[in-house]
């Protein structure tokens, strides 16, 4: 078994991105599976292109993309990606799409086929704050998640894939006193536990994980 895990480079004026920092630190083998790590640019279109190249080269059984969600207070396993890019801020090359479809021939949305609730439960059992999230936003994170699920739908039907959002690191919130954070060690542990659950569960568990709003 092979798992591809991606992490973004810093964006939005930040000097660090916990996504790639955590991805670089996860184990090279988890539950017997080889872990392949990839840094992707926080750039519309280019991020998907780099992912597609890795999918073609590595042919992983599972692909998990990881991104920073500053303001969230727990690790969020995303349920769905939507076919729209609407940049609140420009990407790292200055591009700021407004209401643009990601793929003209893609569905309005694609759902992750990872065992998202099993992954969340596994993290909570290890005392790691975690949740199912029903929005990946409309920035490069959603863009890449949609690109992954589009490729799974069109080319790799036996692959499982999805996206995980993680909070700021403590050093990122020194000048943001109202923003929560999580230590890098806990984020790394959470990702490893989530990956192990993704490898273990072929079908997701039935457990409450929805939101009222």
C-alpha cells in the first residue's frame, strides 16, 4: 500500500505553513504502508498540475492533501469539494479568480471517499481535537481537493482521497491573540492517526458528525 500526502507552502504573508511542516515530519511508514510526501504551491491550477504529476508517477492507493485553516481550533477532515474558485486573497503568484469553475466538465461537487468519520473518531480517541468539516472554502485548498477528487472520478476509481485542514501553529498566533492554534507535534500525531484509520477502514462508520449550520 502507498499513501501520497501533500502539504502547501506558506501563503497570505505567513512565514510558515503548518501543512508542509507537519507532512515532512510524519513517519515514512504507517501501518505497513509507504508514505510519499509532496510539497505543492499555494497557486491555483499549478497545485493541481503538480498533484496530477505525482498521481501518475506514484499511483497511490490513498491520497490525502493537507492545508492550513487559520482560525479553526481542531483538525478538520473535509467531506466535500465544490467546483468553484473564488479567491478572497491572491494566490502566491498574484492570481485571484472570482467565481471560476475548476473543471468545466466536472460535477458541481465531489465527496471524499475516505472514511472521514472513522478518521475523526480515531483522532478523538487519542485526545486530539478533530471534526468533520462540510466546507473546504473556495481558495486553493478546495481547489486542490476538487482537483484530486475529479482525478479520482475520471481516472483513478480505485483510489481513495480527500483533504484535511489543520490549525495555525502557536508561533503564528503571537500577533493574533483571538486565533486558536495547535502544536506541530499534535498535528503530526493527528495526521498519522488519521492516515492509519484511512488504511484500516474500507467503509466509513455510521456516527453523528453533522452540523446544524
